[in-house]
């Protein structure tokens, strides 16, 4: 286990993106998915929304450098494109809190080491407003204790046991786990008759 991969807490200023059912095509429009790498995707996060609404949070200087994204219900619904959480990560987002998440989006976030915590709808609304009112304050996403802190207020938060364990043990990166276990995998493979011969 690499200690740098452990995600017990994410702390930083936050950026609020209110609204429900924001799908992955809004997070990163499809026309930006033509490259074979994820290079430069951060420039196009919420590209269409930002063009249509100059006041969009991702256009505002006061939110630059934010590490925590605060969203509404069913964030990341729609298609399964992994480019959406990748674009957010490259922009600087390290953790997300909201009412609920699209299932595939949530899984893609786990694979990138981005914890997504859920809070009660009333707490969700309060948090969106609190961050918009005071963008300079830090927000704490506590994966280990399942809570979110903003100012003097601490909110109970949810994260499924499986992903939580992966974040707390630093084993969310499945590729790295496989590479680290290379010798053990080779030993096991050599003991299998259909791999090593009869």
C-alpha cells in the first residue's frame, strides 16, 4: 500500500454546482472526447454550461483552486464516460459531496481516487448555499468518520463500505494493486495446469 493513495480526509475550498440530474455530457461535452488521452480535458469542464451562463461557478475566479465539488441530486447520471470524473480531477477536484450520484460515475470516481460522499437533501441545500456565500472557507470531507464539516457545522455523510475501505487502505487503484502483486500472480499462474501445461 502506498500512503499517498490513502484517502481518509479531503480538505480544501469548495465550488458549488447546484441543480439535479447533471449528466456526464454536461460535465464534459462529447465533442471534447476525440483525443486518445485525457490531456486538456480540464479546460472543457462544463464547457457548454459555462458558455451559456457567464456566471457559472467554473467561470468565477473566487472558486479557482477549489478541491471539493458540492453538487445536487443524481450528479453524473447519463452515459458511462470516464472522461467526466477525469476532467474534474484534472481541473483540481479531489472530493465530491452531494445528494446522490449516478452509479457508473461514482464507480469511475472511485477508480480515480475521488471520494464521493452523500448527505441528506436538507444538508445538501444548506452546504451549497454556505459555500456560495463564503467560498473562502474550507470544507472537510471525512471518509473515515463519514462526515462533512463546513464552518462550525458537521453533517453526517454516507459512502458505501466497499469504496470506503478502498480509500482508507489506499487500494482504490486496481491497476496499481495488480502491478504490485505481479510476483504473486505469476506464482499462482504457474500452478494452474491450463496456463503452465499438463
